């Protein structure tokens, strides 16, 4: 990965972190200051402030503006992680892979020979 890619990923990570912190903070404040006795926007705005009261009065927009971006960011990060992990080259060299395959073949051959020998033994006395 070159320096430009690292710089871009760092900037994207910082932006994601800021968005996540903002969204989670707002959602915690909205839920913590919820009072079912306050039925109108005006009463909520007087107690909680206009910003929080607006989200409390508009739950669909609260979901779309605050909650949905958090889910989308987590989904994008998961997809990126899967793609990155699948593109990353294996840490095992070709010689090591061949040695593991040879060992597996040898173990399988011994196991089959043992099974065949057990079948040939007559059961009984």
C-alpha cells in the first residue's frame, strides 16, 4: 500500500470516527432526555433544546439522519474488511504449502492402509 492510499484511508477513518461519535452522542442525548409527558415540540424545545426536540418529534427523520448512517458505515467497513482480507496474499510460501499437502497425503494413505488392513482381518475367534 503506497503513501497516498494510506493517507486517504486515514482521512476516511477520521471522518468515519467523527460521524460515528456525533451520531451516537446525539442518539444517546435524544433517548436520555426523552420525557413522555412532553407532547408538543414547543414543550420539548423548552426543556431539551430545539435540536434534540426536533429529533424527538420526528422519529422517522431521526432514524434516517442519525441511526441509518451508523449502520451503513458499519456495513461498508465490514465489506471493506472482507475484500481486504481476501486480497491479502497468504503468509505460507509455496514450499510450505507443498510440504503440508505431502504430509496430508501421507497421513491419508496411512489411514486408508490401516482401514484396509482392519477389513482384511477375519472377525471371530
